[in-house]
C-alpha cells in the first residue's frame, strides 16, 4: 500500500511539474555592418550560442521553454553601431523555472558584450572584442580572434584554436587553453589550469604566461617569455620555459623539463625537479628552490658559473637518511638546527661552494629530503 501511494505521489508530482509548461520561439534578423557590436543582457538567465558567418546580418533565435515563459519579456533594439537583446521577468513570482536558449549568428568581424544570470556560453568563429560574464555555466570558446575578457562564476573554461589576447577566469572549474596564439591570462578559483601549444602573439614583444588557481594542477606546454604560476594545492608541470619561471604550490610536486633562464620555485609539500638548458654563459640563471618536505633535484649545463647555498633540515633521529649529492664540489657541514620540531631535536646540513667564477646564486632548501645536483 505504501509503495502504491509513493508511486501515485511521484506521478502527480511529474504531472504538476508539466502543468503550464510552454514553449516560445522568437526569431529576429537585423542588417548590420562588420565591426559593430552585439549586446546581450539576460536578467532571466539564458544559455548563449554565438557563431560568426559571412553575412552582414545578425540572426537571433530565442527559444523559451518552461512553466514561466509567459513571464519572460524579450526586447530587441538596434542603433547605428549595435544590436542589443534584453530579457527580464515581468511576473510577481519569487522563483522562476524556465530553460532558455539564445542562438545568434553575427558577421565574423563583430564585437560582443554579454551578461547572463546563468547559462553556458559558446562562441565560435568571431573576430573582435569579446567581453562579459555568466553567473553560472561553462565557457566554450573556439576559432576566435581579437581580445577576450570573459568570466564565469562557476563552470569550466575551454579556449581552443584561436588568436587572441586578454583573460579568462572561472570562480570554480577547470581552464583548458590549447592551440592559441596570444597573451592570455588564465585563472581559476578552484580547478586545474592547462596550457598546451600556447604562443605569444607575434605583434607584441610578448608577455609572460600568468596562471593561478585556488586549488588544482597547472600544466604549461611552453612559455617563450617567462611564466608566473601559482596554485593553492596541486602539482605544477612545465614542459619548456624561457627567461624565467616563478612557481608556487601549497602542496604538490613541481617538475620543469626545460628551463633557459632563472627560477624561483616553492612547494609546501612535494618534490622539485628542474632541468636547466641553454648557453651556461648567457642571461641570468639564478636558482631558488624550496620544499618544506621532499627531494629537490637540479640539473645544470656543463660550465655554468655558480655559487651554492644549500640546506637540509631533518630530525636528529634521521641522521644519515638525507644527504647532498652533487657532481660538483660542495663542502658539507652538519650543525644543530635553530629550528626545533615538536618532538625531536633537529639538525641542519649546509652545503657551500663555488664553480666557474660563482656568477649565479643557487639556493636550495628542503626539509626531510635529499638535494641532488647533476651536471649535464
């Protein structure tokens, strides 16, 4: 009997949910000129799909679906330099339910300024200044040119196959930037960030790769003009970087496969691996590597001019478990540490030395880990 009542309740709930459900489709077209602007301001929330085409026409199809679509008002406005589309609720409800979509075609060369209270945004094949935000939904961006300034309050960001400068940001989700030429800053408040085949634009001197996330891994394929990357918790992988690298994570390994320049890298808990390449006598090549718990390995080109400031802190009970291992001459000394752990006395192993004139400072510090220096 109880199961029958439950089934009846479910059927009634579904039926009530569909009572009053309606659909509306609104179509509009506007003759325009390339280089003008599309302005979208959807207070009701709406997913947005914008594509560029070869016609000097803005074609909009607004699809409304849900129980409250009659309370949605859509307005269109065209002026000398823009087409604007607005939506708002005109009813008296406190909570609305609808599923709204905007599908819009614009000339390939066109600016976009958008705002939606919620919904994913897809933009493809558009050349112009593209800015705006969604209060919740993914950003899918491809085949774009010009300048970007887009953010979502919650959702992933994918930017592919584009030639753009600017920035993309999410308050919660992953960021994936691939096959992009330009200077793009990518950031997330909570998700991984990946750069693959991203190159600075040829029309500028070039800016550093700038990536930050409040929690997630960071992957950089190549940074021709330096990189500044930071995560509050996750690994950092850099394939190739020139000029400089600043990398910091609150917890995770840092791995750098090729570095031609100087480096400052720090992890609160993890191993660090850095391989330095290039002419050992060119450019600044100072090294600062710090781990609060983990091994640190540095590979340097033969003939590099360096002076060493190395330090390992470890518990007295672990004496002999950690060491400085180097292909280059380094003097080692062990002393009682000024830092004391909660349970045990600690020791500090210092390493000093100078090779080839001591031009570049190599400062490495770790806790409960080995320091390994190899000459290539």
